[in-house]
């Protein structure tokens, strides 16, 4: 499905600039079928179940009211952190210069300890890690970042640019899903469907960490850079209606991720939930 885009000169120029994958923060791009196969092999190696749990079926009559209520408890706390954290303000306020690879926030030392120490206080980090380990004693930062790079972020961001609502329902918090649904509704009302593509994901890293109140909700704020093609097609005819197939955008994301204790055994999400998915800028390359 992505062959035409990947044969364009724009894509080839992007491909030529991609590093060799040696960086621990470079994720590259793997098609969905392949990344799911790799993940299944990894899960089996780790002794984890890859089958859906019997008690995970949702009550279709329940709607999202309960989840929305749970979100609302810490929604203001998250908003306050996002709006007042110096790290977050720096991320959203530096413009394109921040997104250049020479920036020290992106080209810091590769060790997790060095990266985190440069971004936020160790005690806050330790508290977040402690909370995640209370849910899952096997939690470690490097495997977490690896899974984010190789599976979770590709799944979520691909769904985000292609309009895959069912996948997004799994990963987004109810409040964040409502934001996305409202945006997509505008396009569907106009008779359009998203046909975007992700060509590359790199620089996946931890930007910050915080504990949200009430409830002591642990959150990692991740950042990553993608190279994307954004197009919208007429839902009936399939004809290009908006966007440019031969123009690649470089996008920087800030992503708030928490974990739902009761969903840790979920074979797909392992309880990870996106409470924020923000784009700080788009540049054509």
C-alpha cells in the first residue's frame, strides 16, 4: 500500500539521510505485519501471553463515561504540568531550532542515566519508575524505550495519520481519543478519509516525568521525530483531495504515557495509555 510513496524522489531523499540504525534512539520503520511478528517472537521469548484475556471484553452499554471520569480526576493536574513545566515549555517554545539534530536535547549521551539527568530531577524519575514497578516488577527503562520505538509508537502514530480509529481506541485515553475523534469528524463530514504514511521514526527519548494528582498517576513524557506524508482522499472516489503525496513533513511529537494497573495483563497494550499526543511543529523536508 505504501509502495507508490516509497518510490517517490521525496522518500528516496529521506531514506538517504537515515542513519545506519546504530543509535539506540533510532527506530527506523517496519511495516505492521513485520513488527507484530517480531513482537510476538519477543513476547514468547519473555514468556508472556499473546492471547486476548477472557475478562477483557467491554460492556457495549457502558460507553466511556467511567473512563472519562477516571481521566477527569487528574486532567487538571496534567494540564498544569504541561503548561508550567520548564522542560515542556522549552520543548514547545524553541521552534525549528529545537528540532535540529545538533540540539543537545537530542544528541545527548546514549545512556539512559545521562539522558534523564539532563531533563528532570532524579527523585521525580525514581518515583515514576517505582510506581511502574509496583504495577509490573519487571519494568526496566531500556526495554520500555525499545518497545516504544519498535512497536507501540509505530502502531499509534501510524493509526493517527491513517485514521485507524479502532487501534487508537486501544491506546489513547478517553479524553485524548475524544480530541482525535472530533478532528476526524470534520474530515468524514466533508467526505474525506486520511491516507497518510509514516516513513520514519527516530530520536525516541524520555523528555520528562511527573506524578499526577489525585491518585499518584505516574507519567513519562516522550519525544520523537517522524517523517510523514499527509494526504486526504475522497472517500467514494479515492481521488486526492488535500495534501501532497510527494511532500514529506518532519514532525516532532511530545507524548504523555501512563499505565493502567488493571490492564497490565492486556496482551496488546500491557496497560500503556497515551494521555497526550502533541505535535510541536511541522517542517517540509
